């Protein structure tokens, strides 16, 4: 995420630094202002409150991701290529912002991401047969989306995440294999 304004960047970085050590629900605007070493007026020139910072981070990250997803072809055949080659590096670069959003706003962030990006998975479920599997399509789609998101979050939440090029290999193995194959167990009903 590129933040052009120096004072805005100081505010966001202050928020991130403080949220690494403190629950953001207990974090005050004054804490952010003091930590950023800026005036109240400077803070309020950029944000109304700390939720404004969160919204800014969410929108900025989404903007970067949207630019990459614009390159997905109309048949969606290159979705996973765009995801692993173009989006993973952005996620890796912005991981500190994303971790804060995920940690404190997980339900809202998941809903936001699902609303924006689920459309890229829907074509993969065109031939899905609810009757054959006995699982509603909406549930399977949500589950699959959640698996992808949780794999990404598990990756960037590591103390020292591996490079996107290495995670891509792990991601494809996870997505292309069932949990029973990965764990080497058979789970019976």
C-alpha cells in the first residue's frame, strides 16, 4: 500500500505499531496522535477516528488487489494464476496492514473480501451438483473461499512468512489435495 502523504503515513504506521501491542478496541485517538508525534488537527485532516484508519487500509488494499484482478479473463481461467503471481506479492507486501484488519475485524473483513472477490470463484462451480454431493452450493462456495483466505492468513501470520514464490507451491498443494490426502488419514461418516 502506497501512502503518499507523510503525515497520513505517520498516522497509519502509529496505528499499526500500537495495535501490535494493544487491542485496538482500547486504543484511543490520543494514543495514535501521541505515538505519531503529530497535532490533533493533522490527525483530523486525514481521519475522523480510528475506524477511518481501518477503512482507509481496507480500501487501499482493495484498490491494489482490484487492479490485479482486472486482469482476470472473462472465462476466469487465469484466476489462480493472477492470485498466485500478482496478488500474493501484494498481500505479502501489505501483510502487516492485513494482519491488523484480520485480527480485529475478521468477520467484517471476510464479508468485505467475499463480496468483492467471490465472483471469481463462482464460474468454477458452474457444474456443481448439490444433489450428488448433498451439500448446498452456497455453503461449498463459502467454504472454498474461506479455505483460500485462511491459507493466505496462515501464511502471512507467521513470524517470518516465506516468500510468495515459495508459498505459491504450498498453496497449490493445499488447494489441489483433500485434507485426508494431506494428513494421510481417512475420515469416515
